[in-house]
C-alpha cells in the first residue's frame, strides 16, 4: 500500500470510529421510546435501502447468485441482526459508556480468533502489543472508576460482550467478500438482516401501536444514515485494505474520539492520564494497522 493510500485508510479508520462511537448515544436515545427489535429493524431497512440507492446511482448491480446471498445472510447475523439487537436491548438498562467500553474489546477477540482458529493473517508480537496498548489506553482515558459498574448488571453486559464476539467474527468472515465493491456486502448484509428483523418486529413489538418521540426518531435517522449506511461502506473497504484485525482497531478509537468531541464542543477537560491513554491508543492502532517495513512493497503491489 502506498504511503498516501495508507494515510487515507487511517483517516477512514478514524471516521469509522467516530460514526460507530456516536451509535451508542443514538441507540440510548432511540430505545427510550422504540423497542430494540423495531429500532434495529428500522435501522437496517433505512440503511440498506440507502446503500442500494447509491449502488444504483453508481450504475452497479447487486450479485444475483444464491451462494453470495447466503454469505450476505450469514454476515448479517454476525454484523447486524444479533449484535445490533443485543446492544440495543442492553442499553435499556446500562449506560452507553459501559457499552462502548465493553464493545471496544473487539480487536482482542479478532486477534484471538485469528491466532487460534483462522490464522488468515500473520499473528505478530507487534499486533499483540497493539492489543495490550489499546486496552491500556482505554482504561486510562475513561478512568478506572468507570469500571465500577461492571458486574452490577451482568446479563446486559454479557449481551454486549457476545455482540463484541460477533463483530470480531464478522470482521474475519467479511474478508470473503474481497473482489466485490465494498458497498455491495454492506448493502447485501443489511437487506438480509432486514428480511429477518421486520417480521420479528411485527410479531414482537406491533410497531403500529408505538408512539416514538421526535428525539428517538431523529436518533434512529442518525443511526441508520451515518452510523450504519456510511459506516458499513467504510468498514468493508477497511477489511480489504487493513485486514480484519486492523479494521477492528477502530474500536479503540471510539472512546478517545468521543472524549475529543466533548473537549471541543462541550468544554470538557482531559486529565493527564487521559492524554497518556490517548497516546497508548494511537500506538495500539498503529501497531495493528501499519504494515511492517519489509512487507510494504508487497502490500503496495496489491493496492
């Protein structure tokens, strides 16, 4: 990968972290008046329809073979249907901050799955250092007191951890779509997820009886357009360019991005340990995403 391309991919990684970092707040507001299954069904429907419209505008056609759509359906279960619903359900009772902390462990599960099961990427000491540095940075930025609530609501917290495992599996399985335009598996998986979620919503929540607030509806719109449609398009590109472990590194960036937004727009102040933590996160992400020098030319030829 050329140096300029690598810079672009890292900027996209930061953008993805921002989009998904905002999703926890969108979800927290959304589930105040919209039940989890219906919220996620609407999220996938709006986002999938938007991506399909963009693909048509670009003159691209979705694959029509059954085998590809089976893979889209499996990816949907790993990357949207199960984890989205679990997190939305959990955020009815736990804070968005706790959900983001737990969900930030995605790179660890991706690293472990890669090391122990798939072995599709080189498992290096540098990536291991990246995993440790990232988690250390998050602990310093949030402050250890934020973990005081862990275990108090064990079931919803375990639900977020299970969602995190799903995301790690999705990042690895997502590599099977290499060769397709990144927007195609994004759209295909979201539409497949919608097919599963809409009937479930109709049966479980009877959405025609709901009276969602304007805040929840606006949160749903932001969640679908920005934190899903746009984020998924970026995500599938990064899986192809940075690899599954590298793509999941954005999980570490979600927390410092949120803190930075608070400092810039809300006047919040960062502690000294938070600045140290931010440095640890940057080191961790770099270790997991920037290719080793001896591999640079080979990666560049593939780009």
